[in-house]
């Protein structure tokens, strides 16, 4: 079962200029959990993800990872603590091949696992192996998302941050992506913090979830509790999902 919080966000306020985007957010992610943050577009979910990495910086509050206060650390130092991110919009290197993209994600301090890590990514996403020499920009949206997650995994993260991994993808591909996240958590015990507009898929997958509205966390609970909650259902689950 989950231990102490691996990621602990306390009272975090983030601004864009004078506009407050996060309003005293408290979120924790325990080791071995999949935690989902759901909410409408513009609720502040991606801002929280970026604040964890220090761009933008939290103006108030603290962010602790594995017992270390990372609130004011430079982004590259945060990444070295083995937090990896698959950002919104995928942001792979379009002119590089699949293999070169994976190489860019590799943990430079620990290259002895490189071949093993590549094999793990290909086992998770066989499609990438088929496309190994293809440029990132020529892949489909789903393949690019697989590559973005695969590149993040090459850093051997203790915590994987996923920002809208299902955005703009066909339902079948979304299922493959969510199945892969579930498998990583189950087989490797990987801790995952997932930001998603697809509330149904995210909460089905999650150990626990948080709901964000206008920069505030308004609700939290287990994935099952939130899926069953009438307010959550009315706001995020109506229309096509039961």
C-alpha cells in the first residue's frame, strides 16, 4: 500500500503577472499511487503541473518531493531528482527519429540501463518499435503521445507527471494509453500524477483523485468515490460515459 507522500503540494499560489491562477492548492501523491487531477479546460490543472517544475514558480506555499523542498529549485535540478514529465501537447522533437527522441530522455547519470529501458518502452508500446527510424513529426497523434511517455520513462522516474495524455486522441488510442499507465503502475510500481479532462478514464484508472475549479481544489476522494459522486457526474461525466 502507499507510503508517505512522495509529492506534497501545500498552499500553493501561482500567478501569471497579476492574475492568480492557483489559489492555495493542496495535493499529495503517495508512493505507488496513480492520482488524477480533473477539471474543465482553464481550471488551472496544467498550471499546477508546470509549477511543480518551477515554471511558473509558486509565489506562496511549498512543493516537497521525496522529503526535499523543491519549490525554488531550478527546473533542471528538479528533473534530476527523477521527476519526469510528458507535457500537454506532446512536445516531442519532430525532426528526430523515434530512437533519437528516446535517447534525449535517457538518464545520463545511469546509462548502463539504457538498452533495458529502451526494451521496456518497446514492450509497452510495440508501435514505437515498428516506427523506430521514423521522424517524430511524421507519427500519428497517438504514436506521438506514446513517444512522449516513452521518452519520459527513459529517465527512470520515481514520479511520472502526465499532462492531458488523452487530448485529441481517438477512443481506441486513449484506451491503449490508459492501459499502458495502469501497467506501468502495476508492474513497476511507478507513481503517476495525471492531469486529465477525460474524467471518466482518469478516475477509473486512479487510486485517488482531485477536482479543480478556477484554481481551487474543490473535492477529493478515491477514484471510485469521485466516479460515483453526483456533482462530479453532472459536471464531468454526463454525455457518453456511464
